[in-house]
C-alpha cells in the first residue's frame, strides 16, 4: 500500500508562505487572513491560486456540500467550463448576459464562452437523453469553476471573477413535483451550512438573470456582508434537520421549509421599516453574506431547449426545472468572516485544514524533538491531520502563525513542561489552555475530532 502522508506535514517541508504584514489591498478580514495565512494568492483581478493550505479548506467544504447533495438524491456529474455560444442563443440568454460573460472564439472562429452557470448545458444533455416520465425525477449537479466578469471583483474569494460553485439542476414532470425537488434542496442547504458551523437564514429573493418566480437566498450574518438584512431573532434558534432526515417524506420536507420560511427575513431592498411585522426587540438588523441561492423557474429553459418527455398518457410534457447554487470558494472566506478573532481564523472542526498544530518550542532540543516526533507519529498513524511546526523559529513567531492559521487544537511542547511530563493543549476557539500529559493531549484530540 502506498502511504499518503499528505495529512501529516512538517512545516519545514510544507509550502505555507505566511505573511507578518497585512496586505494593503485587502479590505476585509477574510481576505487579509487568507493572504496572510498562505491560503491563496491573487493571479489577476478576481482570480486566485489556491495554495496547499487553502486547497485543504476548499476540499473540505466541497466534500460536505457533496455529501449533503448525495444524501438528498442529487447525482454528481461534471460539465466543462467552456461552453458553446449556440446553446445560449437557444435559451435567449446570450445577449442578455452582457459583459459579465467572458466570450472566447476558438481557432475556427467559433463562438465559445467560459460558463457563468450551466442551465443551458444541462438542459441540452437532459433533452438529448431523457424520453419518459418514468425517468423522473432527476437532479444532476456538479462542482465546477465558473467565470463572471464582475465589474468590481473584491473581497478576495468572496466576490471573484473565477469562482467555484456547486450547481444542481432538477427536472420534474409537473410543478408539484418540482416543488418537492426544491424542498429537498432547501433542506439539504440547511444541513450543509450547519455542518460548516454556520447559522444560515433563508430569505426570499430576486431571481435576476436566472429567472423564475420562486427563489431563496441563504445568508449568513457577518459584519462585512454585502447585503443588509432584516430578520426575526427566532431564526437563530431554529432547529436544523438531523442527519437522518427522510428525503422520501415529502410532507415532512414541506413542514421543515414552512417553518424556515414562516418568520420575517428580507434583504434591504425588500424591507420597509413602517410595514415590518417584527417588534424592534425581536428584529435583527445586520449584514449578510449570500452563500447559496436556489431557484424554481418552471419551463423557462426546457421550453426553449426542447426538454420534453412522454407523460403517463403518452402526451408530450415540457419538464419543470429548478437550479440550486452554493458558492463553494466564497464559503472559505465567509466562514472566516463568521469565525475569527484579531489573531486569525478559528476554523470549525469540520472544515479545518488540519485538526491539530504541533508547536516545538525548542527545535534541536533532544527531549522536545523526541516528544514532538512521538506525538506527530501517533496522530499521523491514527489518521489525524496534523501540521508540525518544526522550524527553528522563536516561540512568539510560531504562536502567532498557529493562531493565524486557526487549527482547532494546538499542542505546545517545551523543555520546562516536558521535565514535569506535560505539554500544553490549547483550544483555538475560546483559547482555553491546560497542561496535560502527552497521552491525555492525544486522547482529547482524538476523541473530540472526527477521524
Ligand atoms: C443557481 C445554480 C446561480 O448561478 N445557476 C446555477 C444559479 N445562482 S447565483 O446566485 O448566481 O450563484 C450561486 C452562488 O454562487 C456564489 N457566487 C459567487 N461566489 C464568488 N464570487 C462570485 N462572483 C459569485 N457569484 C455568485 C454565491 O454564493 C451564490 O449564492
């Protein structure tokens, strides 16, 4: 068996270019911290390279999204980033999309584009393959890079030009079944964001260039959010559906969606202080970051692109569609906006790049080196993710870097403690520290973090 050691790394062998100085171009905390913690580097305006540490976070977010999509019955596929202009002409969006669309022509002068979204392409695939109502419902998704030539790319990965999105597309025989598909995604979204440690609030929203008459944006509250939001405090305590939620129980799903849409929750353009039904002491007025957006648009694309199936009586039925987006790369920034302090990120366990950081306070000291090697090997062999700061650096530098990177656990090994048989175990969230034996430190990390 080939051993994959990518989950246990030594800082001296790891490409992790942290910065002491705050980069001048970064206006918000997540952008500053992602640059300082060596997660991303800007390639050009609104376009980023993901360095090893950042990529670990991106992959964790992606995997949670994937698991919850699969659980809700969506099927993963992968469509290309480059699309032909023809299908966008067919849907009528080629001209509508305007300057946000990056248009390209190939060597044969054929008009191509870098996909800003995939309604057209997935509808074309469906129309070419599915013939009968018996094959419905279908929900297809992919997790793929998108490009939108935003006028003002800003805030790092939060509003990029190139960004990573999960986009799902549902196909159903009638509007009622389409509503079930919508509810499934709604519930999956509540679970997805909760697993990332986020409190998310679904708000009724404008449908913009995607279209349709039913849509919800999923927002998290954060001071640096681009949208101003108003919602009932009740949202903060609403119960998120459990892992075992039954996606076959359509009435149960509708109940959950009803509960989560029953209270007041709007973005500023829809808020009228005079008409707001929520008393001031129960109203949250805050800023929000849109991390997901779901749409039901019926036959908008299926009509124009010929996505029809034979219905139960042999009649032709144009299928009802919805689309469901999650900003996977935006989430890396959004989670930092929601979870940080002055020193750095505070990653929730589920998306942390590593579970534990190991700090050797005296590199080169036999006892410290041996204890660190022992802890490192034990965590690695137990399949835990660990970053060992084995650099010959001052303690202050190592502490500052570990806090900046924001791993859930820190194990600090120094000569004085070792004489008494202890190391320091620190929780990044809350900052609690205790002196414990190596065994106790290991068992706490292993018990508390998922393998
Ligand atoms: C839904 C899936 C759509 O594109 N078509 C397919 C629909 N919706 S959306 O709201 O326009 O985008 C979905 C999510 O993608 C994220 N997002 C971005 N992230 C980073 N930079 C951007 N420029 C950007 N634009 C959109 C958001 O999280 C959004 O909710």
